[in-house]
C-alpha cells in the first residue's frame, strides 16, 4: 500500500509538453493530505472495529455464560422439583405405612377386646349357670324345709314327749 509520504515525494520526469509542475505538486499534496486523513480514519476505524470485535467476543462469552447459567438454573430447578416430588412420594408412602400400622394395631386391639368379651361372657355364663343351679338347689331346699312334709314331721316331733321316750328304754 502506498503511503502519504511516498505520494509527497513522488518525482516525475520532465517532458516537453508535460503538466505544470506546481499544479501536479499541489495536486499531490492535496491527495497526500486526503490520503493521510483517510488512512488515519481507516486506522481509527480498524482500531474501533477491533475494539468492537473484542467487546462482541466478550459479550458472546457473557451471553454463553448467561445461557449456561440459565440452563444450569433450569436444570437445578428441575432437579429440585424432582427431589421434592421424590421426597413427597417418600413422605406419602411413609404416612400410608404408618396409617396402615396404626390400623393394624387398632384391628388387633379390637380382636383382643372381642376375645376378652367372649371369654368374659363365657365366664359370666358359667357363673350364671352356677347361680341358676344354686338357685335351683335353694328352691329345692326351700321346698323341703318349708314344705308340708317337713311341717308335719316337725309337728309330730313336737308332739313326741321325751318323757315317753325315757319310759320306753
């Protein structure tokens, strides 16, 4: 690439019918100044482009990091949800097991109470039978002791004199 200095220092051969040397020099000076300005602006623009590309790269990295963070956050949220679901499921299963255990205990208590009631009823029935038998014996004895035959016998005994019995001996 040609530089502004090369444009300024450019020498042309002289020809018979050539251009005016002053006009060519003035034109070359103007071109060199414009070229220098454009070259400087171009360098600044390249520098700015390089800076912007650097920033763009940095922003791409930030974007990638943010995307990765977002993906990680989403995955973490999903993992937490899944862990919460599993924990809730375990808690539900544990609660069902405990309820089942409590129900089994109550069922066992009911069975034992029924067995106790059955045994108690049997004992009470045995006692009632004994009471009935005793009552029947009491009635038999009452009939005997308060009966007509015993009254008659007692009356006969009273009528017997002991003195008469002593004479018989």
